């Protein structure tokens, strides 16, 4: 399944109070984000409603509080994925 939208997040609790949008886009930009993630073996998480919200944010901006719960789900999924790979 091809995704037409994508966003990349970064969270460093020592520097930021919330995750930041590193990259986001639609079409070819989204495909480039996905390709770069695959190149570096970064897991991909698909959530259409969340990506729609993230694509509308400014690059390098912290996510708004309304998205915290949804993004926490992504980070929990990522931690579980990392745990499975590491065991």
C-alpha cells in the first residue's frame, strides 16, 4: 500500500517538552520520507488521521497537546517493536 502522506518525528526529552516534526509532506515528498526511513531501518507506523494532523504542522515545531495521546501510541508501538527486535 502506497502512502500519499508522511511525517517524521523526533523526541529528545532533554531538549524539548514534546516531540517535534522533522519532516512532512504529500506525494513525492512523502515517498522520499518513507524511502529514507526504510534506508535507515526506521519502523513505519500508519495512522491516517494522525499523519493528516502532522502534515499540517510547521517543520521543527513541537506537536500540539491535542496530539499527545496519539503520538504516545506511536512511541509505545516503537518501543515494543524495538524490544521484539532486541530479544
